[in-house]
C-alpha cells in the first residue's frame, strides 16, 4: 500500500489498469462484430472526428479509447492470431497519452504500437512510427499490415530510396527477402505520406522535411501540410526512443552541396602529424575527446612548413593540423569507422551499424581519409540543417518505446517534456545477472571469455557475446577459431546478414559474437526461428540464452540492452560482464579504485576480482560519463 502511495510509476500503472478493465469488459461484445462491422466502426469514428478542432478531437479519442483498443485487440486475434496482453494495453494507453513506455525486450513493442497508432489515425492527420533502420520499418509495417487492413486504415513505409511502400492485399511479389513485406507494393513518397499510418526511419522523416523546405512550389512537397503546422506533424511514436532522441540527437541532419578545397593540403597535414611525438609535441585528453598542440609542437610545425608565425600566416593549416591530430589519435579504424570500397564509413557508436550517408564535419572526415590514404572527398557547404531535437518537437504529441529509458528519465523530461513509465512484464523476469569480473589485462580477460564460451557451447547453451568494436569482435573470432568453436560474427562489416544471424542465435549450442547491433530491434527466440518445441525445451534445460559482455560501454543503457536479449517473456537466461583495467571506461574514468584493490590483495593477472564493489565502481564511472 505504501509503495502504491509513494511510487509515482506505480500510481500511473494503477490508474491505467482501470482503463484496461474497461477494455477487457468490452471483449465479449466486440468479438461478435463481423469484419464489415469492424470497418464501419472505423469509418464512423473518422466521420465524427473530421470537423472537430484539436482539443475536441483529443477529448473524443479519450472517450472512445476503450472501445477502439478492444477493436484492435479483437482484430489482432482474428488476423494475426495474437492477442494483446494486459501489459501491452497499459503501454498502449501510456503511448496515447504522449509518454515513453519502457517495455523490456520480448514484451511485444511492435504489437503494442498498433493500439495508439490506430486510435490517433482516426483524426486523418499525420500519424508516424519512427524506427532506427529501414529493416524495422518494413518488418513492422508488413507484419502488422493485415491488422490495419482489417481495421480499415491504410499503412505505408518511407524507404531509403526515392519512393516507398504501401500495404496492398492484391500485391504478391515475393522478391523481398523479408516475407512480411509480400503485401507491400512500391509507391511514390507522396502517396505513402497520405496513408493513415506511416512507418519510416528518423533519418528519412527528417531529410524529407528538409527537402520540403527547399522546393520551389507546394506541389513538389511530399510531407503535405494542408491544415497548418500541427496538421501534418500530429502524432509520432519513436521506437528505440533513447537511441533516436538522445544518442543521435546531437548529430544534425544536413543537406549540402560540394565546396571544393585542394585535397593535397589534407595529405600534407597528415604527413606532418605523423612526425609529431605524443607528450612533447601534443597532449591528448581522452576523457574529453580533445587533442592540442604544445608550444614545442607549434614550433616544429612552423619549421616543417617554413613559416615564422603559423597562426598569422596560414590559419587554415592550423585547423587542418588539428583535425589531422584528432583523426590520428582519437578516431580508430574498425571502432569509429571502417574503410569499405576505398571510402571511410562511420560506425554508429550506439548501434554498431554503418552510416554510409553520414560524414564527419569541418574537415575531420577528409583528415581521416588522408590518414587511411584513400581518395579525399570534397568538403561541403550547408544548405539546410535541423537537429532531431528540433524536428521531433514539431509534433503536437510525441511518444516513445524502448527497453531502456528509466536511466535517462530526467534528460527526457528536461529536453522533450516526456515522462517515462516503466511497464510491468507479462511474466516475471527469470534472468540471472552475475556480478562483473575484472582482470588486470585484456589478454587474460579474453582468455576467460573464450573459456566460458567453450564450456557453455559444449553444454548446448546458446551464447551471445557483446563486443564494443569490429576489432574486438574479430579478435575474439580468432580465439574461438583456434579452439574449433563454431560461431557467427555480426558487426559493421557484415551487417547485411544481421536478421539471419540473430534469427538463429537462440539455437542449441549457437555462439554469436556481435557488436552493439545485437542489442536492438529483434528477438532471439530459444531454439531458433521458427522455434522447434523439442530444441526449445533442450535450450531451456541448458539455461536459456547466456549473454556475455566483453567490456562495459560508456552508457548503462547499451549494457542493459545487451542483457535484455536474454530472459524474454519469462524464459530462463543469464548474463555476465568481463572487464579489464585496460578497457577504455576503466582506464579513463574508473579503474584506479579497483586497481588499488587488486594490488592490495596481490591478485594475479589471470585471477579475476568479482564483487559488488567492482560492479558499483563501474556503474559510478558510467554515471559520470553520462
């Protein structure tokens, strides 16, 4: 009782449970409706809402919410053979109210979103489901497409190319790899944006908005805006909301054109930097991602360039030298970027995926190209720019879904005025999370990781191993290859096979090494996909999916996402993080206390330290970074 009185999250859940009770009571009545009667209800509500102002529309939606949600649940049972759990209804109400619903991995965010998307689409204004990548947009819209079609609302997907996809029951093209998209036919963007519900990535929505603001006539706009600013940007649900609204929110969307500068100057700056000595010619502050020339370094550069005062004679070269220094000391190949087909491609530090359309600004990308000795692309001049923070604040009502939002609740409220509601799980979580183990050296840590993988693999338990970079995933791959342990590697270099690898990561004895890519978007089903009951039971007896983290990330959320791959929907599972004092987080932010402890007890290189004190020290380091 006292928890209920004083815990605001619990109060929110209890308030919404009363609405869920109303939805449940309507189930017998709604189950009697014919398919035509279901569609006629949609048409009736659309007509009722058409001439109301925004405030009256919101009141009307709140009034019909229980019946509308009961209608969606019934349609889900009929068309998809999926019935929304009560906790999904709670999350659905939370999203409709313009809040963030934290649902643990495997709790069914894709199905949950159909409830508020359908309800808000009845207004005839823009209703959008924002995802981090094209695959999740296509998968979600295709999978839920039959449900929307049965309800009488249209759905479309904005794709990376110039057009998009619209759900169509007559379209049976099997060319798409994902079978869920067989009912999606190609369409022009404007047609897609006119659908009742539109799925797409944050990248696509943002750039279409920028392009619309650069056209010469209204007819060329694709995000049509016939009824004022709120008319189009009406309601959006952001999937993986912490990734999109916090992690990548610092990166602006920019439309630009070429602004040529001689490439030989970048090469010259790169050659000069290779002659400089760390400590005497320049200082690196890893904690603040900063590098600066010393007085001695400046004199050395001036001698090499034949200049008396570089800052007066050639200030542009000062900037190029500084960027070349950053490229050389702060940006690592196969961690911050990869070289693919003779081009430098950025790796998203939060998802582990390639960002082929992104480039570092202010000459840094060219400095990295010079460092890697590949063709230097022209610099660009900005024509249009918007941040994700500013773009998403354009929506009259914004909501979000993720498995990890509570740690950033304060940030969400300060920037976006978004409350976070932690949704209960449908079944109790039975995952066992072990304390972190710390080794003195990285080699000792990886040996211990390989030992545990080998042992679990022999016992038939599937293992998912999380690494922080392409380089570390390949290092572990080599260790396992020597031991003869079969495994799959998923990183930015082979991301095309992501769905296929993750689909089978829960098979008996499977070993999957992955960067942060495996932490988002898709479920790992015990026994593999599609699941076979015998194998599923064997995997459960072996302990379910075991997650190993080979390093702590700067953000607790990334670690929580990795852990969350195990123990979905009450399944058994376990997780354990291996850390070394040489890891970036420990070395830069939090290793001193642990290092002193290990020295005090005379702990050998191959002997781990495992205690609650260690886990707390690491979490404190992460909090400081955040």
